């Protein structure tokens, strides 16, 4: 057993290292999934005297305003009962979290609960370091069927459920309504197709001063553009990519052409730094349209002094987006505290708390019951931009791969090749996609 665990930890360490070498979500990153968990230092909620209460440690990737919202949720839970006390400990972004969890598993100093980027859930589950929550959920009265199926796709493994959806997101299109009006575009009629995206970007651009469109060159967004051509990421038997054709080359051609025409900017930086650069440019009026996580709605609404609009990602042949962000997982090894931990997770993912979390952050509600709640309905009634992510859920029908090797394919292979394609004028989309295919087949042993 000791040899088997050592082997598992070695494999997990290698996989975590490989999947964290490059790429962003995101933080939805790597999509990387994606999504952009904050890289700022976050405050941790200090442990309070708990008396006879069971102490539960929750590792978080939320800081800033999101961290404060999470702290309030946890404080409310602690105040609601005296049997369990939860302490939040900030661990950095999703890449940091994966690395620290791997180290914690190796050392044996593991938390009870962690936010784990959705693309890594099954990798950790496969190596036996996550607790199957199926029976515990039933014992604590948590109905797993209430969660959106599209969000649960990354939560189950084999016959077990190893995660619950929490801060989940989709890529979303944001635009500066005031800038639209300035150049004669209708602020209530954003681009719907790739052709319109190019037309609008050209109209919004001012040479060497302002770009019509900006987007991190990120594998999560590349997935979205593949899906918008009705493409899939891996083939049915998961031996190769499924986009070694025009569904894979067309997005790269589009981006290269727009950048060469001076109407699209690829923000500097890697991983989550490129997301921050795009958000900053948008808030400063340097770019008129961006793609980033739906979880950035709250941040952008607070930082922009102009009217913001949101819409679906412009389509090629159809609308389509991947989901991203993080799930909450229960780590194996705390069996004596499992019931207490599940009690907290039941509270954290309940419709009322999910609705509050979504309304404060811009993340998706995790269930229809949360979306239908008074709290969330009041939120979207007062904020039209928040409706976009929820309505876009209809187009998450093409699932992201859940293969245990996909984090490495996504964050190392895809990210490296698409960024090289954009940065090197002579490196063609066809060469980039073929390189992704070659490396993927080698990794998958096909």
C-alpha cells in the first residue's frame, strides 16, 4: 500500500507540475478553465475558539471582494450552529492551489475542503486523494440531482461524486456601450458573428491608440471558438484531438488576421496576468470589446466608469462555450470529520447561498433552484448584464474533456502552440494544430 501511495503521489506531482507550467483559464483558465481566480494576496479568516465544535479547514482561491464575500458566507455558517467551525485559508490562484494540494497530500497536512479548478478534479480523484461524496450527500440530505448537469460533468468519476460546483463560469463578451455610440454603432446591437466581430473591431479601432477587440490568447477561449464551429476537443475514444481540421485552424486564422490588421490586441503576460491586462485595458478605454470570464462581471462593473454591455461570444456556425472555474472538493483522509465537512458543503452549495454568491460575484448559480430564488431574480432584474452568462448555459452542450490527462493537454500543449502561432507570424494555424495533435497522441499513447 505504501509503495502504491508513493507511486500515486509521484504521478500526481508530475501531472500537477505539467498542468501548471503555462496557460490561464481560467481561472473560470485554464478554463484552465478557466476563469480568473485572483492572484492578489487574500485575507484568511482566522480560526475562532470552537469549543467542542469540529474544526474544518477550507482552502480558497478567492481574494479581494470575492474573498470578502466568501468569508461572509463562512461566518454566517459558523454563526448558524455550534457543531462545526470552518476556517478559510487563502492559497493563491488555481495553479498555486493545485501545487499546494499536491504538496499537502505528500506531507499528509491536508485541508478538509478546497477549491479545485474544474479541469483538475478528475486527475486528483483518479489518484485517490479526494473523498467520494455520494453516500455522505445522501446521509446529510444533499440532493445531487439539483445541480445543473453541465456543471456536474466535471464532478463525478466512475460511480462516485468527488466535487460540487461552486464558483463556475463561462467565457463572456463585454463591450463599451459609450464607445459604440461614439463611433456610430448601436449599443444595443453587439456583434453576433465572427464577421460582425471584425467589422465592429475595425470601426472601434484607432491606429496605435485604441483596439476594437482584445482577448487573452488562452486555451479556454480557443475551446470556445472551436465549439462555435460545432467542433469537439477530443475524439470519441480520446486518443487524439478532434479539431485537426478547419474547426481548429479557423479561430487561429481569425485572431492572426485581426491582430495583423491592428484591430485586435493580444494582451501581454501569461496565465492570469493576461486576463488582468485585458481587464485593465478595457477599463481604461484602450480597447472597446473583450472576452474574459463571466466571473469578472462584478470586478468590471466596479472598475469601469462607462456603460458596459455583455452578450454571447460571437458565433461562427453556432453559439458555444465551455464552462470553467472551480469546484469544491472534500479531501480524503479526514473520515472522522466527514459528516461535519459535508454539513458545511451542503450549506455552501445550497440554493440560497449559491444565489447570494452568484449575485455578489457574477459567477453562475449552481442549480435551477438557485437561479429561481428571489435573491438571484432580483439581481438579474436590476442587472441585465448578469443574464448573459445564465442564458449562455444553453450553449454549454459540448462538454469539455474530463480525461485525466486533459489538464496537461490544455494548459501545456494547447496553450503553448496557440500562443506560438499568434506570436510568430510564420507559424501557421495548420502547423500549430498538427503539433497539438502530435503531442496529444504521444501523451495519450496512441
